[in-house]
C-alpha cells in the first residue's frame, strides 16, 4: 500500500512540475529584455583598481530594441567635444555576453562578459590587449 501511495505522490509531483505548455524564454531574449534600458556609471575597475572619476558618474549607456547602443559622456571628463557616440551591439545566443561594433576601433570588437544583470544593476567585464588589461564596469539602471 505504501508503494502505491509513494508512486501516486511522485506522479503528482512530476505532473505539477511540467511547463504548462509554455516554451522557455531563450537566453538571448531574456538578456535583451533586461539589457534594453538606460544605465548610469557607478564604477570603473581596471586590473582590480578602482579608476572611477566623479565626472564619469554622469555617463550613460542606453541599449535600444534595434541593436543600437548610445553612449553619453560628460564633456569635461572624456576630453572630447563630441559627447555622444552610437554603436551597434549584438547579444550572444547564450545570453552571457554582447559585442559592440566600435567603428573607430574594430580591434576592440571583443565580447563584453555579463557578470551581473538584474532589474537595477549591469556589471560587465572586458579584456583588452596582451596581458590582458581587465576592465570591469558597473552601471545602475536609470529612468
């Protein structure tokens, strides 16, 4: 009798854990749904050393639905007269990274690894050059 009760309970558990006919969200789509937003700089870390400047905390990265990333810089901090740049971006199929197409520097088109992405925080990592130089950027979501 105990065996039949146990089998009945197991059958109920497996039935209750089904996907209810819903298809799972692919990793790329799930990442895009969280990434598409405006993100403001919180910190820049290079090889473990915080190099965040107060003026860079006004910088914004905005990812849109059409694969366009718009970067807005604080002029006094970036040292350039052009304080807005736009690039195309592509999220990897596994949803764990994205690539930015830097038109001025095609060699920099390497993946940015997503370390954390949730409703309020975007933390990414980029490895540059020989050695390599490891850069980690943390952003907070803004309206």
